[in-house]
């Protein structure tokens, strides 16, 4: 499956990595509490424990716990649990947040390092339904990375086998822009700055940007119901809107592949099959009454884009975004785009497809992932895209908010590609594309180090 992630930034440096799938970081366009803001609030509360008497903190924190968790635990057990967390939080020098399989793992790092593991409900009030403390494996890799040592650090990583392209900028100045390692070991191709990589679920941002541009042209309305675009919408989805689809509030499950598909990403289905599957799925919650990321929701958005603009999805992206942004090396699976084998990095993942294992050999992009994956790009093109959407020159304020402020996004695929992007405006930015396993402990450690560097207060390290 594609990989994406959302990162929140509480009081200390924090990154959210995922082995499942979540939405790329984006402030909600709806001025109401969301699951994302609830999670951020829970993290802030956990990190700030130890600043008052434990019973006082317990009284306050219990408002964040679900009724079932309160019923299943005693007050003494909850006091003991919060005391452990408070002791670690008080002495912590940093914090990092990971997500996998629906569980969040907040690592409080310091003399008494612990991991606080918790679950959050998918519907309001987004309460904590499970909370426990685990010891941290001190053998996990740690990478020291700062603006002053980044160039040498990546040289050393390359000597140890790192392969990819990296861009670092600070206060509007490029600090590092470099290619490292081998893009195809068997054929002996070295990585170049314009080497092409699979980008996982990053096309979610392409989809949203295209929808916003159509909205600005009056071709769609974010509060349109999907019944405006599809016939025979089931009763439980009659009130679902485009805004629900792009803010995680649709109630749709994450994916719509079935056991009969030979691959959950690459197995071919067309648009009509995808729409039929998505609309037939049971909802996780009533649209607008909960929050859970859904790749399927972006598949519906891609179909709406085609219906509204009268062109296929990629042509809409090309005409409305890629050409305007100057992106010339971005394309869909199964299409070489005029590029040769040496232009593509070969994926180094557990599920290789084709010889070599590159996006043009994976068949045409299926509507299993259309709108939320199925594409390739380069460091240069992705930089141009994010410059396009963060410049505040293309979008009305309502739409520009999605990419304003600070965010971290992560995309990848089990076929062996990974993209990391941390953005803090003109203050700092980091982008990295690799042909390797993004979920490896070493790559997670590198991602955390990059996020901490970009989201820091700018102190030299």
C-alpha cells in the first residue's frame, strides 16, 4: 500500500511516521475540532504532565479518556500510569510521535525514556481509548543532524549505502542539494539530481490542488454533495460532500481493493468499477461526524475532477498544475513519458514488480489508487509543486490554508520508494527522495532528525 503521514508539532520536536496510511499534513478547512487537533491536544497534554500535583493532573486528563477506558481501569491504576508518564516528560529532552496500525507511540526521550502508546477514537470527542507505557529499545538508531553538519552527515550515510536525492534550505538559502548513491545497482547507474522516483501517496496533494483550482473556476463547489456527480448514491452517503472527502470526514474506509485483485495497488480496475466499489462500502461513521483518512475518498475526488473538467485526471493535472509550475518529469505508472531506463531509480522494496522494478513497468495506474497514488516525480518537480501551492499566488485564502504554516509529509511504497518533506516557510525546508525502504529503523531515524532540524527554533547544532 502507499504510505503517507501527518505530522503535528507540540512543544518539542515531533514527527509522525506511519506504516499504514494517513492524510498528508494539512490544516482543516473547517473551523471545527477535528481528530487531528484532538490528537495534537492529547500529545501536548501528555508532554506537559509533571507540572502540577498528580491528582490535579489526573482530574484534568481523565476528560480525555473514553468512557470504556475509565470503566476498565481504576483511578489508582490511572494515577500510577500518569505518574510514570509525568516522570519521563519532566526529564525529556525531546519527543517523537509515530503511528502504526491505529496506535500512536509518543517517545519521550531523556534519562528516563519511555514510549507512551495510545489509541484515539474515530468520532467525536476523539477520546483516548487505550493508554499504556512501554520501555524504549535503546538499540534503535539515532542520527545527529544539524545545519552545520548535514553535508558531511549525508556523505557518511552514502558511504553506508544511502541512495537518494536531498534538498535542504534555511532562511531562503540552499544549504544542500545533492544526489547520492546508486539508482540502479545492476545496471550501474549513479543517482542524479533529476533521477525519477515513485512518490507513494504524495499525489493526494496534486488531487486537492486540482480540485481547488476547479472550485476557483466555479466548476465545483466544496460543499456540493456527491449526488451532484454520481447517480444511485446509497442513502448513507447522500449527504457526503467534496469537503468531507478532502478533510477525512467522509466516513469511507481507507482503500477499496478486494481479495480478487492480484495486487492492492496495481491490480487494474477502471473508474466506474472504483466508484461502484467505493459507494458500496459500509461507512465508518456518518459523513461529517468523525475523522479517518481514506485513500478511497481521493479516488472519488479524482473521478469528480474528470467529470467536472471533461478531461482525464492526468490531463487536468498537467494543464492546471504541472505546466504552470514547470514540472516536466512527473508522470503516471505504466508511462515512460519519453524517459529512458537510466532516468528512473529502481525500487528497493519487498514487493518488486518488473525488471527493472520501476514505475513504467507496473502497468497503467489503476483506479485502486488513482487520486492518491500511482505516480512518479523528481526532487526538482516536487520542489516546483510545493512552491506552486505555497506561494499564495494561485489560491484564494480558503484554499491556501491547506499548505500554509508548518507541515511534514511522507509518501512511499512497498516496492521500495520513499519521499520525505518538512516545511516551515522561508525559515527551513527539507526534501528527500530515496529508492529504499522508508519504514526501516535507519530511515525513520533520519526522517526524525530532518524533522527536528527543520522544525527547531533555528539554533545551530
